[in-house]
C-alpha cells in the first residue's frame, strides 16, 4: 500500500518539478508547482506527519502559490520566456547541469555509505523529543515548539512582522516628488524615445 | 496492490534529492524572476520532505518542528521577495533577472 | 638631602640659562645677556665645587654616587634613567668644563661686543655647556650619547655662527657630518653593549666588564674609539677641526680646545674596564692612531699662516698624545694632560682672539709682529701658554707630557720616539707662532704685498690702525688661565707618591686598570731630560729661523695644504664618491621604492582582474553559490568518509 502511495505521489512531485522548470509560461509553472506541493503533502501523510501535511496544503498551496498568481496576473508578467536563448552564455547552462547532477549524486553517495541509516542520535524512550506513535503528532509538535523551541518561535513571529513591514514599504507607489531617477527606466526611455 | 518492494525511508531521501537538484537547475537556468522564486520553493519543499523523513528515522519530533519554522520563513521570504519583484516589474514589466545588473563592479 | 644629590643641579643651571636667554635674550640685549649666561655657568661651577667638596669628604671607596632624576626609557629589556653619576672622573671633567666655561663666557662678553647676534651666541654657549655636562655627568651611555649629540649640534650652531659667509656655513656642516660618522661607531658600540650586557648603565656595564668576551670587548672599545676619533679629531676624521676655526674664537677655545674634543678621551677612560678586557692589540691600535695623528698634525702646523689654524692642528696633535696615553694604559696621564691642555690651549686660543680683536680682525700671522709692546698682557699670558705646551719645566705641560712619554717608552720605544719627534715639532711651531706674532718687525705697518693677503678689510688708502690691548673682560680670563697653566703641574707631580694627587683621586674609577710601569728612576730622569732638550731644541731652531733670520724658513706647500688630505677626500667624494652616492640613491628610488610601489601596482592590477567576476548578473552569482556549496559538500563528505 505504501509503495503505491509513494509511487503516485512521487511521480506527481517530479512531474510537477519538471513542469516548473521547463514551462515557459509562468502561470503553467505555478500550476505545476501546486502539483508538486500536493505530492509532498501526500508523502507527509504517508510518513505520519498529518499536521504538517495540512499546514503544507493550507500555507504553501493555498497562500504562497496564490500570492504568486496574484503577482503574475496583476502585473501582467505572464508573458512566456524564450527558453532557447541564454544571454549569459552556454557556460551557464552547462554549469547548471553539472551542479544539478553533483547535488543529486553526492547525497546519494552519502546515503549509500551509511547503508540507508541516519547517523544522528536516535531519541530514546525517556527523551523529551521522542516521537511517540500513540500521541497525536499535533500535540507533540505543539509541545516541542512551545517548550524547546520557544525562542525560535518568538523570533519567527518577529520575522513575520518585519516581512510585512518590508513588503508594504517595497510595494508602495512612489510619489512623483520622491521619485529618484532610475537608470533602468532612463535606459528604457532612451531606447524607446527615437 | 501487493507491495513488490519495501519502501524504506531512503526512498524519500532520494526523492528529496531529486527534487532539490531539479530546483537548483531551474534556478540557474530560468530568467523570469517569479519562476526562479518557484524553483526556490521547490528546493525548500525537498528540504522539508527530507526533514520529516529524518524525523521518522530518528524518532525525533525536532525534525517536524524545523519544518514548521521552514514554512514560516518561506512564507516571510516569499512576501518580501514578491515585494521586491513587484517594485522591479512595475517599472519594466518585461524585466528579467539579467536586467538587474546595476551593481556590476 | 645628600649634598651629592645636588649633582643634577650642575647641568640644570646652564639649561635654565639657555631657556631664559632663548625667550628673553634679544630683549635683554648686550651686555646683560652675556652676564646672565656667565652667571649661569658660574653658578654651575660653584655647585660643582660643592659636590667636589662632598666627594672629597667621602672615603675613597665610597666616591661614587648615582642620582636618578626620572626613568627616561623603559622599553622591553632596556631601562634607561635620566641619571647623574658623581665620581672622581666626572666631577674632574665637570670642574674644568664649568670653570673654563665661565672664564670663556666672561671673555665672550668682550669679544662679541657689537655683534648683532650677541644674545644668540650666549644661548648657544649655555646650551653647549649643558650638553657637555650631560655628557660627562651621565650615569649611562645613552645620557652620554645625548650630551655627545648635543655638543655636536651646538658645535654646528656655533661654528656657522656667522653663516652669511658660505665658508662658515660649510665648515659647520663639515663638522657635523664628520662627527656623525663617528657617532655611528658610538651607536653600534651601544647596541653591542646592550646586546651583551643587557644594560647601558655604567655601574652595570663596568662591573660586568670582566665577563664580556674579549672579542666583543675589543669590538665595543674600537667602535667607541671610532666615535672618539670623530669627536676628538683623530685620523682619519680630524678634517673638521681646522675648518671649525671659522667660528668665533671663544667657540674655538671652549669647544675645540678644552671641552668637546676631550669628550673622546673621557669616554675611553670611562670604559677602561672594557678596554682592559679586550685583546691587547685593541689598545695598541688606539695608541698608534693617537701618536701618528700627533705627528701628522704637528707637521702640518709647522706650515700654517693663520694664527688659529696653527692652534687647531696643535689641538689635534695634543689630543693624539692623550689617546697615546689611553692606548698604553696611562689613563691618569691622559686625564692629566687633558686638564693641563685645557688650561694652556684655551689660554692660547683666547690670546689669539685677543690678538685678532686688537688687530681688527686680522688673522694672518705674516701681517703681525712685534705686538708684545702694544698688547703686553696678551703677550705675557700667551708666552706662558707657549712655554707650557713646549714642555718647559716647571710649567704644566712639561709634567703631563713627560708622563705620557714615559708610559709610551715602557710600552714600545717606537711610540716614544715618534712622541719625542712630535714634542720637538710642537715646540718648534709654537715658538714660530710666538716669534711671528709678538716679536720681530712690525709687519703690519707696511702696505699689503701680493703674498701677504690678510683677512682684514682693506680700504684704498691703507690706514694703519695701531693694535690695542683688549678690554678687561677679555684679559682677566687670560690671566687666570695663565696662572693655572703655571701651577697646573702640581696636580700630579711624579716625585713621591704623596704628591700624585690626581692618581689617587682617580683610583676608584680606574680600579687597577692603570698600567704599572717598572722603570728605574734613573731612566725616568733621563727621559725627562731628553724631552726637555727636545723642547729647547725646537725653540732654538724656531728662534734661528724666525727671530734671528739666520736660516730660511722651510714651509713646504705640502705641509701648508695638510698633506693634501682634505683635498683628496673632497676629490674622491666629489668624483667617484658622488657616483657611488648617486647609484645608491638610484637604487633606493628604483628598487626599494619600486618594490613598495610595485606591491601597490600589483594589488591594483589584481583588483582590476578580479573585478570581472562582479558581472552584476544575479544568475552568475547564484551559479557561484551553487558551485561553492557543491565544493563544500564534497569536502565534508570526503572528510566524513562518506565517499
């Protein structure tokens, strides 16, 4: 049963990932991303991290991707990108492929060397962070976040505030009076002028 | 369906590696800033998958806690990143990542 | 408070005089500035007397008092205090520095009368006395070196006092530069001493001297002698002293006769334990250099026509005698001769200044003559000085020179023979000078001829102004010094042990490093007799040539030009020397500066090359990050053994 679930969800993930990378239309890429995110959520459930699966769908697929689509639609940047040309030279693509292969191969080799076992410390019965099968994972997760990782939790809340403030500042329309000459615009206008 | 092979946690790890490498390649190859962002999200997802797998392998709930934080940080990052992209694309709707090269040495 | 602690006051008083005159000098003007300076020097002399009396009151073994004012330097292992050492040697030096200094200050009030820079002269003179006192009273080598440099600087200021004439300015420069060469020797010796002994304090260094390896001791001693050669004008660094006569005569008397030039002798006597520890050929070198210089300078003095140049070469020659004494281990004789020489040489310089003043700035002896009738005091005192230097008993010079020759004889008859010949020449040229200036025809009455070019101003109708005796500020010091030249011999009469005051007095400083000679009394008397005869012979020869005009004077051009020593050096330095210097300067500019500039240029080039990496493209940067991450991953995996 697990094998079937894994294969289907895994396929969804990979096809979605390839879709993101290979689709020239950004809207199609965003939709492929949704596919990947759902696949990941299913895999979370298969590993008994139910709460995380739910959060994944709600936050990632439900909020983040929607945000992406908002920007895409509002700014009208859904034009297709020409994937056949590479302005930075062929070296970029070649290097990218090599890096990708390396990033794939090295962890695989690491897994092989440890014969598929994790080398970290396995939590024992008395430990506070032991993942118990009988307790709901939400409860365990909540306990962990609000006790062991309380400080990190508080910091992330601050981070969110900062992010909101930053987004407001970055995205507001600049009044004509504060307008600072932007070389991009100047170049564009100079190119458009004659 | 009868299981032909046992799904060991390593399979999840391998899947995570594949997703991560696809995301990395995508980031380096694509020019549209929003698609580049999506590739970053892809990489982050691969990482969360790996963390959950390790959490199960090590019977440790810390892995899942990390995933929560990754999610929060990813959200914050997307917010700010999209803000930047909005500011960038408002001036020049057809801008790509290559057009932001004013800081060259 | 221990009276001996007053020793710090001795240099402080001239320093105070210097500062007051520096600020208020021009306003005080002539002659108050002069009197103030003389008072400062006189007060220093009185303080020295007080300290001297206190020192006499102590036991011979206790006659050594160090008074530290403050810590000057404390760097790493080097601990130097601004300290003063009151022991027999330093107080002896301080006595005659301040004593003769006061007399010369008094003299200068008269000599510098009417000079527009009257006050400035005394500023420099007080600064000089301060530096000299630091030199002799310093408790460590660095304070001595401070004084050493100070007197060199003041010598420069005072030699080129009338610097509107190029020749005077050049003379000052020459003195300073030649001294600098000697200073290199002193500095290297200090470095060596510190490296070997770990301290520059005399008390530490001289106590540990027996533990210094002979090689190092010889090196230190000879390097200090190089410094002494520069300061005390020995071969090959004596060239500055004759030129230094361009300065005012009181300067020549104070600096170039009595005090600064004796600092070399003082230094060598101070480090006598180091000399005792060196190889025997070390002091031999000193003795031979001294005696050769003595002879060399004496030959040149025979042919000089400038009244001050004769005395300058005479000083070089007499200093040679002092180093001969140091080299043969006769430290007492060296100090004895230094003191007596200070008396009669200063006397003669001041006397010559009086003559120059009376002759209205005429310095050529060929235009003088018969002055004893018109300048009686000057003449009488000068004659006393002449008899002293010629070695006529019972004047001071006889006793001291005789001691030196005695020790030289004990060391090596060759040294004694050269010393004797020099004594003869000394008597000869000094008599020549006396006869030319004070006796004979009054040549200044005649009109100037082609070959008697004087230094006085000529007016179209040559007014013959009668020379006159100098005013009392100038004659009183002459009389005092003449008195000292007569009785000075009493310091160390050789007849019985009890009369050898100076020897007993200096014993704690010399601590048995004084050479003991085993010469029979008969030999001593015989040698003394021979020396006296040599002196008399010199006088008689000079009389025959210059007074009675029975023989023609022999003044070859070679000697008049100083064996062409000076001109050879100038030619060498100007020609091949200059090329060498230019090459060194070019090397410095191109190689050394070039290396430094090259580093800067290469850094700039490197930066320019690396700039290419900053393309501005985000994706290139992303690629860089990715490649770096892969590299790190590889590294960690290989380290952890995962691959």
